[in-house]
């Protein structure tokens, strides 16, 4: 008999405990933000989309070798005699393969890093060929992509906020 | 075979047209092309704060956040504005009665050719329309409110864009969407019953609102058997739900319909029996009389609400509240439409307007249950303290109803769902016996106070 009333008491007590939890959360500020209008800046070590600076790159191939998913490719510039020099002719990252591991950035010997993770978490692609970003001398850090249909290079599309303007470039 | 040894060339893009000689150091703003910067400037301006706190950092003291303070201010202002409006509007039962008199006198004086009951018929039609629109607007408001409450209980924001201010028009937009949607239904459906079911669900709830006393002299009709009337009609809704399950030709719908039949029929018993003490003490089945009986104060300040009758009132209240949540088919008793088990339950195969009628009915039942809780246990339109009767009765009725509606939302977003066997066990082995015990406990009240 006592056990019966204890069960009832416990049931009601736990019920009110649960209600108290939701009541407390009702008056806490929400942890989400109003996304397209307000955006959170990730922490400094966040690994967003990769950026590349063709000016500082010495074309040493270390990032290509460090990449575990084989998404980086590059080609050095050559002198008229056909000798490679420490400048990059083109550099490409396939974001379809990239797993955002930062190994390429760690391998990069230049100072500041020539390839590094931005804080941009809004990298979107409307077509498969947009996933492959290509950089040449004079391109912005965001890079370009090759439109196979129109056979021209284009700047990436998409609702991208330039979070990489605050780069965590080391 | 020599070619195989050499690594295949990388997917070489065609070399670009010779770019202009690069500057020594690229300025950081060149990271993003100017075109993209221009297009999205309106999105980025002032929103991406470099030193912005993460929302969880605000939790220890939310009052530091300016938006939190502003929200609290707006909420208080809304409540104050409502109270002020109620204070200046006074009792709206009085001008409405005057309006009815005017209508009758106008009909007698100017329209001698129409029969004498025509004016009253027009008046009844107007009342029915008002009640219908209360249900419709309740749907609009309550769906939005539920979405906001659930969002904030889960630390989200909920609808925020539609209607400028916290997504107030979100439900209206959804309603328009549902209205324009294709009515997709299974080919094997029993098309007559499939169409009949939503109507059969909705009409009883509309009728149920007839005897609800919204305030002093504000009920659509003062029925002598109001309690019986409401429970009788509300019991018919289950027929529509079972029909919906049957007519959909879908096993999930059928299971949902049968489950809801078991649930409705079971929970109607404790729901009615928990009211027996109240009916015996108040000595009437009329909702207006029951509400009127609870007006007044013990010791001059303590409201004579049935909720505050020692032991009996509280047991009645708890049983009635739990059974009401079950009758409205909401979590933790929503096994009839258990999303994780039965897809959508009885309304799996409904879409567009038919589905929205089921939806509307659910919220109308929430409103009805809140109104009944207010009437039976919180004294209807009676003010909680004597000096507060400067505010009209409809304001207090509305306030208490909103409080109970909030409780319904609160329960829904707190508790997990019962299993079907636990649900029935809980009813037959706990609620029903205790509602009988409660009747016995009420005997002293009835004999000592009434005789």
C-alpha cells in the first residue's frame, strides 16, 4: 500500500521535474541565430573551405603529398627553356574529395601559409565541376572554377558570406 | 608499356588567358571578388561580429543581452496593453445584449412583413459565425504559439520571417499553402467516407462550443445540460477519426484510428466521472451556473474555485487535466498519430484542406479543453482576487484559458509518448478508480454543505 502511494508520488515528482527543465529552457536565449541574416563566426581553429595564395606558393608539392584524399594537384611555372621554377602555374583543389583535415596546411613550408583553412562554412556547389577550384596567378584566394560547358573560368557562385575575410592564416 | 609507368597527368584545365602580372602581395580584400562582395553586402553588413559571443556564453546572465531585454520589454508591454484594453472595454456582454434588443426593435418597427422569429434567427446565425471564427483564429494563433513555445523550449527561434514580427503570419501562410495544395489521396480509398471523415471530426467541436461561457452573459447558449451536451458531442469526433482510418485503405491509418477509438472511449470515462463531485456540489449541469457557483471568496480574499476545494478539487483537476490531454490526442497521449510508429496515424493519407481540418480540430479541442478547465476548476470569468474584478470577466476567462493552453503546449514538448498498453493501463487502473474514490471523498461536501 505504501509502495503504491510512493509510486504515485514519484511519478508526479518526476513529471514536475521534467516540466521544470522545459520551463527553465523556455526563458533562456536561443542558441541558434537567425541564419541568413545573422551568422556566427567559428572559432579560430575551425577548418572551413581551403584558400590558396598563388603569390606566396613555391610549388614544392608537399601539400600534394600530404593530402590523404588526393584532392590537390598543381603545376609549376617553367622558364622558356622548360626548367621548373618555384612558382605555381595552376593549383587545384577538388572539394568533392577534400576531407578538411588541415594536413596540407601543416605541410606547407611558406610563411605565411600558401594554402590554409578559412572560416568559411558556406561553401556550396550548384554543379559538380564547381567542386574543383582552380587558382592561377592573379586569382582571388577563393579561386575560380572551370565551366566545362562555356569553357571559361568563373568565380564561384552561391550564397557565400566572405567569412574568409577574417582568415586564420598562420 | 612504358606509358603505364609515367603517372597520368592531373586533370589539367586549359591554361587561362595570360593574366596580368600579379602584384607582389595580394591585399586581403582581394580574397573575395568585388562582385560577390557587392551582392551579399546586405547579408553581411553588421551581422558578422568579429567578437560576437556564442549564444551559450549569454546563458549565465541573459539580461546582459540587449535583445533579451528588448524581448522581455515587448512581452510585458503586450500584456499591459491587453490588460489596459480590457479595462477600457469593460463587460462586452452588456453592449451585446443591447445590440440584440436593437436588432429586435428594428425588425419589429421596420420589417413588419418578416416573421417575428427572423430577428432571433439572424442573431443566432451571428453567434454561430462568431464561434466559428473563434475556432479559426484560435487555430491560427495556437499553431504559431506552439511553434514558438516549442522552439524556445528547445533553444531555437522558431518561425521568424513571415509577418515581420516573430513570424506571426506563418500559420496564415501555411494555411494558404494547404488551401492551394493538391488533394492527394490513395486510389483504393473509400472516397465518400474519406471526404466525410474530416467533416465528421470538425462539426462536433464546433457544436461543443455552444455552451461555453466566455464571460458574464457571453455564452452562445445557456444550456441546462451543458456538460452532458459537450461530452456527448465531443464523443462523436472519434467516429470521424475511425472513419478516416478506415477509409484511407492504409494499415497505418487503420491502426491509428482503432488506437484512437480505444483511447477516446477509455479516457471519456474518468473525464466525466471526475466532474461528478463538481456537478453534485454546484447542483447543475449548466456551464454558466457552474462558473457562477464558484464566484466569491472565502475569508474575503481566497477564491472559491473548485480547484481549491481540499483534496476533492485537486484530484478532480488532475484527472480531468490528464484525461483532457488524452482526449485532445496530444503528446504524451498521441498514439493515434504517433509519427515514429504509425507515420501519421489516421491522417496519413490526408493532404491539403482535409488534413488542415484535422489539424484545426485538434487545436479547437485544445481550446475547448482549456475553456472547460477554466469553467470547471478556475471559476470561469471570476477574478482571482476581489480588487481585480475591475477587469472584465471575459479578460479573466481568456487569461486562464491561455494559461491552460500554454500548459497543453508545455506538456507536449516535455513528455515522451506512452505505449498503447501503458496508456490503457494508466486509464483503467489508475485514473478511473481514483475518479470513483474522488466521488466518495466528495460525499462530505455534498451532505454537509448542501443540506
